[in-house]
């Protein structure tokens, strides 16, 4: 894993260093979406795969953070870093309260794509440029945020910056986070020039925020299928992992008659097909992506097949239907083959519903401003992926906008959104910010 570089002087914790807003020109010339995208593009990019390695507090991440600070200062925004290392760029008085905040994250998964995270941050600055070009009058403070360590690629836990701020990760837990090289989160933050002793819940900062809107590339094909450039998030789907242990009897693959076998692979294979069938019926997803076989010999009937089911659905009832259906089918198949079955739920995350009033307000704004005669023309869709917006939704009204991803591929160098769709996303975000923050 890449080691952090020495950090940057002047990029320090909240209060210690805050650049005041300047009265300079509103927009640096040519600071368009395309130009920002070009600047950010090479940072942390691997020439062999074209994928990104922008892990929290490493050199690539620090470069991304320097880019964020430069964008804030070029626009005359007040720049600050909070106690958890999240970066903020303020227009208006941060202390006034009821602020409208937008932004996302700049870190990546291993060999991640260019869009997951950066699209939201770049679009936020571009939307502000757009609002200034519209000569709007702001009635509420506006801020752009870059949440630290969203992907959890380095320390194994996602959304560390927002979890810490929202009090969903304790300081003790954060101090125990360790990367693959044995470097703890505090040491990594310190090496990047931040004070790890300052981390902790930040209710006062979150209390200043009236609404948080995160724009994100869609991590699925719903918008491609509906033919829309931009959508609004309804919820993050409930999801979980279940372990299925099928236990039979190991025996010789050459000498054991078929009728004498207790082969757990057969009931496992039938269960994989059942998962596909149940998910299809419920409009959900179900995946057996990991398997352990014992004794794992080419010429041996297995004694154990252990498979992990990952399932996600739009609501709890659908998820229960899928998992219940898969388990029932698995028990039938196991009984038919003389195989024992244990099913254990290893993890579960309930549904995250985004704030209904804010979601409806976004739909109203985008319905009206897109020239359509009725509201709710912008599709409202759920997502199976987690986000900082999901973490913050427990503390403040939160909403998300999605931009079309024509292949649905994400967390891969092949992740993509067309430039026209990105620009449509910027316009939609500008419309939303104008509707929420301007008179
Ligand atoms: Zn993301």
C-alpha cells in the first residue's frame, strides 16, 4: 500500500486555518466542469489499468485534497478542514445555520473508476459557477464538502469521515483501524499533516446544516433503461449476507454409486438457481459470489459446501421474501440429497430512507425547471450502494441525485458517464441549490 507523503503545510484542522472568502472574481476563467475534470483526472491513476488508487491519507489523496482547496480559494470561498479531516468550502457565514451543503468524496476503491465520488465534488463547484453566472441571490449559506475516506479501501470501513462526524464510529474504534501495512488511522492522518487527536463527533457542525444533497454517478442501469439523464434517490436498499453450510459425506468420486452419495454440491447448485429465481420474482438481487468446498479434491465428493448469499432489495418485505424463499428451497434440496443445512445471517443493514420532504422538493424543483408540466417526472430510484449521504441521513435532511451510467459498471476502470449527462447533472444540481438556497 502506498505510504502517505509528508502532507501539506497549511492544510490543517478546523479553526486552526481558515481562508476567509475574498471579494475577487467569482469564477476563474475557464473553470468549467471539463477543465476541473481534466485537472483531477491524472491524480492517482494507474497507467497499466487506467484505474484509480486514491486511498485515504496517501499521496494521491493529499493531492486530491490540495486540488479541492485550490478550487475553493480560486472561487473566493472560505476553506476549512473539520476535526475529522473533511474539507469544506463556504459561501456565506458558516455559523448562520440552516446551510445547504453539497459534495461527495475524492477517494477511490482499488482500481476504481473516475466518477464514483469526484463527479459529485466537481459538479458541486461547477454548479456554484453556474449559479453565479445566473446572478442569483443566496438566502442561505452554501457549502461544498469532500468527505474523507468514503470508500474504506485502506482501513476496511466505509464512510469514516461522515461516520465520525455523525457519531456512528467512536474515537476508540477509529483509533483501532489499521491498514494492510499495519499503519493505524491516527498515524496515517498525522503523516498527511492532520491532528488525529482532534477526531470525534461533530454535532455542532452538522447542526448548522439544513440540507445535504450528494450528486453521484449511478451504480446501476436504472436511468439508462428509463432513458433519463438524472434521477433522485429514494432510499439505500436494505442488504445483508447469509452463510449457507451444506454438510454431506466425503467419498470416492470413482467408486461411490450415485444413489449412495450424500453430495452437498448438488443441493448448493440448486440453491444458487433458486436464489436467481427468487430475486427475479421480487425485483431484487441475490448473489452467491463466494464458496468454500471441503475437502476440495477433484476426485472427492465434498463433505462440506459453504456458500455466502449477498441479497439486496428495495424494501425489507421483498428482502425477507427473497432470503426466506432461498432458505426454504435450500432445505428442500438438502433433504432430498440427505444433506444437513445450517443458515447463519452474518451481517445486515436496514433500509436508509432519504428525507421525504427534501426528496419531494427536489422532484418539484427539477420537474418545474425541466419545463415539464407535471412534477415527479424525474425518476426516483433506490440504490444498493452505501454513501456518506446515507450516514448523514440519520442526523440531517439528506437527498441524492444520480447521473446516468450507461453500462452500470462501477468500482472499475470501466465506470463511465457521458459528458452531456455530467453537464445535465451539473444543471440539475444548480437548479436544486438555487431552489433550496436562493431567493
Ligand atoms: Zn461514492
